[in-house]
C-alpha cells in the first residue's frame, strides 16, 4: 500500500481563503484539505483531541504530546510524526498562542508549556 499524491491548482483568492480556514484550525493547507475531504481521518481526529487536551491543561503545565495522550497514544507512526511536526510548527508560527515550545530533552522529545 503506497501513498499517492494529488495536485490541485487554486487561484490566489481561493488559496488565501484556504489559508485563512486552515490557520483558524491550526493546520497547514494540505492537512486542512485532507481533513475536509476525508472527514474522519486518523490525523484529523488525533489533532482535534490534541488541541482539546491542551486547552484543558492548567497554565504553567509542562507536557509532551505523548504524555497528553497517555494510553491513547496508539495511532500509526506516520500520524504521530505528523502530529508532532504540525503542532510544533503551529506553536512556532504563533497560530497556537496558548503554548510555548521549551525544547527537546536528551531523548529528542519536544517539551511544551501551557501559557
């Protein structure tokens, strides 16, 4: 089972609209489109849970994504990696404003702090 790529061309206005919608959900445009098309995809559901779990944390709480999920950390490796990359980039670019990245530990795991 291989991965397939699809190319879609948008006008500047269409793409700006997609960027706005994606940013509102804290996603990249490709991940936003995939989530809209596939609806209940594994990444989309996991990302939604991640944001909900972060929102429930008290200010000042330090966490890793894996710690937040606990026993629910059972999704595929690809989804786990995409969750980590997407969350980090959304924190770094200021889309997610209630979290700051603290850096990686000796095990190369990224730690965050709820603001």
